[in-house]
């Protein structure tokens, strides 16, 4: 709940959204508008997404991996023209395949930012990972291009400077989800300005790059990558200052062959097996660095 100090002039403004117009009794409405201040109890604009359930081992010392199926709800993402396959469905199916593969090993705990067709703003996605203390955040997507021949996977890491014009276009497309949500939240990262957060972010970016290397190495035998396979862009969903994060464009949904591969159980299984191996190796490096810490 929010309390908003406002005036009757604002309340009666036709430009005020209906949500923000509490009912004002008739007697009050007849009083002069000048100099009347009041507190109005209002519903928060968004309730925030539900906290996802954590799956896998109950041992809370196991690292938590948050998998984020891109898009959802009124934001379908990209689309395959021939089959009509939507990116939001493909990303959810890939995320679930990866979760199932990770559950087999019991090495890490897993949570999905969404398990159904719901919409989350980009900050909500990495916000959940932060709130839950995730060791790793993986946002799953499928690429699109006007060129039907465009194909191959790419792993994106965060940078304020895009590695090329195409990476910049991709960032513009993926960041658009927030505007689609009705509220442009992408400018709210001004807190990321202190030196401490800056240092933390450097370390996080180094860990993200390390995981990107592993993910490429372990999935490359079964997956075609673009050249270069690793690009950097100002992707809002990767902005958590303290959670190593990557965005995995798992292939082109606009490419018929790759769209079919991503939609097939076998195609997803191969991708998930490689990604799960990469996550297991990454988790092992976290364990060993923890052991290397001097006892306190
Ligand atoms: Zn996407």
C-alpha cells in the first residue's frame, strides 16, 4: 500500500489514471479546490511477481541458479513466420528442460522466474534473483532477424558499450519489454553509481564472463554458435550488480530449422545437457573458492 499526499485538483484531473482516482464524497468535492491537501490510500501499481519456488536439494548451502524464460504474457517476443512459434513459449520450454536436467544432478538449487505465461518486467526478473540470493542468473531467449539465413546461438554479457551495432539493436529489442509493460523502468538504475557497487559489478562481470566461456565450451558440440559467440550489450535484464548474469540467445526463432530444433524435445535436451554441465562446473568453482577462504 502506498500513501500519496496530493490535492483535489490532481484527483479530479482527467489525465489521472482511473486507479489513482479514489472516490471523493460529494460534500468534499464541492469545497474550493485551493489549498486542500489530503492523504489518499492507494493500491501499489504493481504487486510484484510471486516469489518462485526453489527446486532441487533442500540443502541451502547449494548454489541457487535462477533461470529466466524471456518474455511472457502480453509480450510474445519474436515469432517464426512459418509455424507461428512464439519466443515466449520456446524460452519457457528450454528453461524447463534445463531445470529438469539440473534436477537430475542434485548439484544446485533451481528457480524459474516464471513457470507459466505471465509477464514480468526486466527489473523484476533480476530482482527475484537478487532477493533469493542467486549465485547465477541465466536469461533464455531466441533471436530473430529479417534475414531468413541468420542462424546460430550467442551468449550476451552486460556492457554499457555494445560490442557492435547488431548487439545494440538486440539490446533495444530485448529492453523493449519494459515499455510494453506500460511502465518504462529502464531508467531506474541510478543507484548503480556508488564506487562500491561499481567494484562489485566488476567482479560480477568477471564471473559472468567466466560462466559464458563455460557455457559456450559445453554447449558448442551440439549447438551452432555465431561468430563471435560472445557479445556485449546494455541489457537491462543483466543489470544486477552482484549476481553473475548472462543472456543466452539459444538460436534464431526466425530461422525455420533452428525454430524446429528449439521446439523439439531432443533439441532442447541436448542444449540443456550442455548447459547443465557448464553450470555444474561453475558451481564446483564456487565451492572450491569458498573452501580457499581462510576460516573466520
Ligand atoms: Zn528475447
